[in-house]
C-alpha cells in the first residue's frame, strides 16, 4: 500500500480530528464525538479506501447517534431515580461555565460541583442531605463522559480498521 501526498494529508487530518475528538471528552470546548465522526467523514469523502469507507462511515454514524442518545438518557434516568432535580443541574452547569472562565482548566469541574451542591443545599436546607445529591450528579456526569469516550473510541477503532483493511 502506497500513499501519495494527498492521501497522506487526508489520513493525517482525519487522525488529528479523531484525536482532538477524544481529547474533547475531557476538554469541554471541543465537541468530542462530532469531531471523531467528522474525521471519519473526511477520510470517507476524500480518502481512497474504496467501498469499505462508506461502510465504516455508516457504522461510525450509527455509533455516534446511539452514543449521543445514551449519553443523555442513561445518566438522566439515574438522576431521576435519585431525585436530583433539573434545576440543580442547571445551577451546576451555569456555575461550571463561570468557573471555566474564572479558574482555567479545573474551574468547570469546581463550578459544576459547587453549583449542584448550593442548589441542593438551598432546596433541602441541610448540608448532609445536599452532598449525596451532589455525588449522584457527579456520578451521572462521569457516566456521560464514559459513554462519550466509549463512542469516540469505537469510532476511532472503526477508522483504524478501515485504514488497515483498505
């Protein structure tokens, strides 16, 4: 298998997009799974992998769509069961956004936790009751990140298999 310069550039661009997408799981400004899927799309449109590329793109699209649904549905269901209201998550998201700009890198996480805790403290009126709700929200956020990472890794694996098989 020989790659000309254009094919090498397409492959490298797709790989960089996929790596950026995987980094986007922990860096909130990067759209993780859409970047991974976009890398496969670039490779399928401009790469020279024959008919295989369309099959890889189709499966990657399915993984991205299922991952997007599961990313919100599964943790959301767990939060509903534990009784954490949506307004606590909204407070966490808003304080997380503020924290992202106030304290670079870790501010998003600190703001998210603090926002949920304060909202639950205001709702429940007791610190010992607010903390378990905050922990449940953190578990849900972690689960959401794991689903997103899993989707991105599956898409990256599909692309890697397509490179090997083409």
